[in-house]
């Protein structure tokens, strides 16, 4: 799908979701409140100067230009962003990996990326290769991340939940856990940023590569 086609589909989504209102309601309308993870590079994160940036932010900005809608960003820890959306304190989350369970809670736009998880371990680890190898191991996932759905059935695994994926990676580097299950691209980005890429490896194949899109609550009206 081309960028133009993607923006067209997202434009329709925004139009149906946010512009079906009376003239009186339109006068009261000001901005669309968009939540996102405050530390999920390269998709969305606060830069060293405090500017909210990343691929997801660029996509939303493109939608704003195409639709004329005003956007207000609310970067926060991922689990807080999901809670804010469910409670109606924001109108949408700008990027979420699709799953059947999530589709029963949230309404997704057309996807604009394919997202997958990966198992990160220290370079000298030779015993972990797949999800099943995490039995009786300690591992870390980001709080609210879909990675927890992947390993939640591992009854004999010790699962720690970190606020963000950078904190999760640090727990792995410190030797606090045996593995970190998180977004493959984000994990690699974090390691490069830390200049510790040579200390960690990704084992196994990409886990559950699926669509990645924007979401709102079904039937949400501003």
C-alpha cells in the first residue's frame, strides 16, 4: 500500500470517527487528543530536548495535514496511555500492534506497519532459543505490552513488568533477568543508543508479526 493510499484510508477513519457531529458540536470541537508511549523509539519518544518525535508522530502529522484536524499529543508510559484511552481522557492511541483480543476492545485503522516481537538475551546465553525455553526462567516485558500475552501462559516463568522497553533492556543488561521479550526494532534501537549492541543478541525467529495501526474506542465521539 502506498503512502497516499494509507493516508486516504486513515482520512476516512478519522472522518467517520471524529467528524460526524452537528454544527453546534463542531463549534465546541477544538483538538483530537492523541496518546502514545513516551519511550518507544523509533516509533514515538521524547527526544533529549523534550520534543515528542518518531515515526508514529510523523504519520499523525501527515494525517493532520491531509484532514485539517488539530492534534494534541499526550506522551506517557504505555500502560497509562491505554488506561487514558479506555477512560476517555484521550481520543486515540497513535500506534498499537493488532491482536484478536485487542480488536474486541479497540477499533483499529488500516495498518501502516508490520510489528513483531523478539527474545533478547545476553550474548553468552546458549540455553534460550524459543518461547518454550523461558519456562523456569526470569524474563521482563513492558507493562501493558502485547508481549505479556505471548508469555503469560508460562506458569513456571518469573515475569517482571517494566515501565518501558529501555528499562526492560537495562534489567537484562544488569543480569537481573534471563531474557527480555519486546519489540524487535525498538530493542535494537535502544541497544544502539546505549552503545551496548555487542552485549545482547536476538534469538529465534520474529514472534507473531502482525499489523500495527492507530486505535480508538469503538463508537467514540468527541
